[in-house]
């Protein structure tokens, strides 16, 4: 935390959260404990993506973790899904209920889309967290798996 701004920035190359190489030579980033705590809580995230004309698009979403990745659910035909399939860059912001003046910001890229049973397993975990029961199967859902590239806790 810097004394002048009260901001904690946890870039991918910071000491505690240094990217590591897996056996396939892909870079992975570990979620910071403070970031994971907020993502695993019940705060609603705001997801920003890029519209086809380059304008920002921001919507509230349920959010959680899946290993060291961030996950959100959506309809496969939603504007956010279409945006993220075209341009996988994403930014998420959350204001934790217990400390809204310590926002969490995560920037990254969608690296995978889960569908079918794999998606429903994650959707139901998120639904249990937010509404205390499984998600209705009346609508099709997919899960965007986001690899975090930058994590910030505190004033942005």
C-alpha cells in the first residue's frame, strides 16, 4: 500500500503473485488472497467489455473463482458473450460490502468458455453463493473463464 494513495497494486510480476510457468510453458497468475476473498464473497461485480464500435460496455454479474481463474455466467447469446468472444479483454470491479472503500479491480482475458455439464457445475456454485439454491435450467447458460493479468486492491 502506498502512503500517498492507499492503493495496493498486485501486478502479474509482483513478488507474491509472480507468474509461474506450467509444464506446457503457459504463464499462470495466482489470485492474491485479498482478491480471492472478495471474488468468493457475494459482492456483485461490474464487468466491462468492448462493443464492436470500440465503446465500453459494463454490466453487473455474479462472479467467483475456479482455481486461479475468475468465472462469470451469461447467456451464450448475450451482448457480453458476443463482446468477449470477439475481444476477450475484460475488466471487473467489485466493492466489497464489508469495506466498499477498498474496491477490487481485475483485468484479464477470457481464455475458455465452459458449456454443458462443466458450465452448469460452476453456475450452480455461483447460484448457491448468491441465491442459496441451484440455478434454473429454463435458460441456457455458459461460463467465461478469465485469466487475471492485473489485480488491484484499494483506490483505483
